[in-house]
C-alpha cells in the first residue's frame, strides 16, 4: 500500500514550496505592516502638532474679533436685534423653499 504523502511526490514538493513562499510573504507582510504602523504614528504626531498650531492661530485671531463684536452689540443693542431678526427671517425663507 502506498503512502498518501510521499516526499518524492511532485504534489507534496509543490505544496511544501507553496508553504515556504507563504511564510516568506507573511514575514515580508509583517515588515510592511510594521513600516505602515510607524508611518501612521508619525502622521498622527504631525497632525496633532499642526492642529495645535492652527488652533492657537485661530484663537488669537477670533478672540479680538469676538470682543469687538460684543462691544458693538453693547453700544447698539436695537440695531443688533434688528440685524439678527433680519438674518433669521432670510434663513427661514431660504430653508422653507427647499
């Protein structure tokens, strides 16, 4: 009776080669995965620094504008209410015509 899997069998040799190729691909894939993970971490770090920089810049620009707007509203409350009502009316009309 013949053994089902002989070392001299071409199918067994082919399967063995396929397993070795799979192992090499897996090892190479792991290296690439590690490279990608490191790159993702670098990008996250860069994005965090950029967001912090932009956030600080926006805050330093918006704060004086907000203070000026508050002062203008305090000096002209009736005008501010009329402008707010007009903007609300226009937005309401535009949204109701959808």
